[in-house]
C-alpha cells in the first residue's frame, strides 16, 4: 500500500509539472522555457537564472510558479516519508521485491509521460481545463500567430561574437531572410516592441524572432565577420526561392477562387 502511495505521489508530481508547463506556455513563454521554469520551480533548483526574470516580472506567471513551489515542497516531504516507511520493519527478502515494484512503477510513469502522443493530448486537455475552470489571463500565442509546420517564434540571446551585435536592424535586413523581429528585451530589463530599422542590437539583448525554424537556428549560430556576411547573402537567396514558391501558391489559390466565383449559381 505504501509503495502504491509513493507511485501515486510521483505521478501527481509529473502531472503538476505538465500543468505548470502548459499554463506558462499559454502566457506566452516558449514550450522549452516553460518546461524548464516549471521543473526548476517544482524541484527548487536552477530558478535563479536570467530567464527567470521573464517569469517573476509577470504577475500571472508568478502565481503559477508560486503554486508549483508550494506543491513541490509538499510532494517532496510526502515522497520522502513514503519511501522511508516502505522499507521500515520488513524482511530482508521483501526489500528487493519492494525496490522492484518501485523501479517498475517509475519506469511505467516514465514511459507514459515521455510519450509524445500522450503528451500532446494531455497538454490539450490541460489547456482546455485551464481555460474552463481558471481565470488566468492566458494567451495562446501559437494559435494567434498560426505557428505550424516550419514557422515558429524563438528568443535569441545576443553574444559578443554574434553577427548581429552592434548593428541596426536596417543593416541586418533580417526580413530579407524571411525573419521578423517582434521585439527586443534589453539587458537592463527594458523592452522595445515593434523595433524600427534604426534600432541597434547590443550584446546581451534578447531578440524575439518569427520565421522558419531553420532560418532562426542559423541566425543564432551566425558569427561576425566575412563568413557571417556570406551566410546572410545565402539566406537572402534562399528566402527569394521561398517567396517565389509562395507567390506561385498564391496565384494558384487566386485562380481557384476566381473559378469558384465565376461558377453560375446552382438552381434550386
């Protein structure tokens, strides 16, 4: 019975982290960052990072993290107590049997919660529940921006040797690569929304970018110098091919729409 209680506690822990991840993601955090902050808050480690500022400066995220911290401490105390009691006053032969039960239960939980199929459906269910039974001021930016396929939003921390550092957005011409700059988080905490071509990028800035996943990843890796300039030119040429394909697709859609408009009305 104690072993079953321990497994239930572990399952509740994983569910708590999943709920917190979904809730934080609905406030606008990327899924990866939301998962990391939820795990950090639950286990009480690694929360003193620069990224945690995006959580503590947001009132809704603070409420979520606070609840996770309280629940995490309660679960930890319960789990330790159950683990100790499961090995008290038992025969030596039963120790290995109980250890096998615990390991088996942990393995089953790991298989369940690491499943992408289960994860997607569990996240969808949690999202619906949060919208239905809470008053959190959530925003599903993935839906608002129609993020799907190759397109995504990401945060990129500017490092000293990056290609973008000490240049204004007009010089960078990231839209020519199919990348939009949604905003810039300065190192001092200030935020620039919808920056213009004259906005300059500095070291330790965090750029919020929208575009194709491969283009965003390449910009994050790109370093200053001649090689970076050449990479930019190649990215612009690649984007021109993408634009050409999109233009062709739009013409086909427009032609199809025109044919539907030209159809004579059906007789009743």
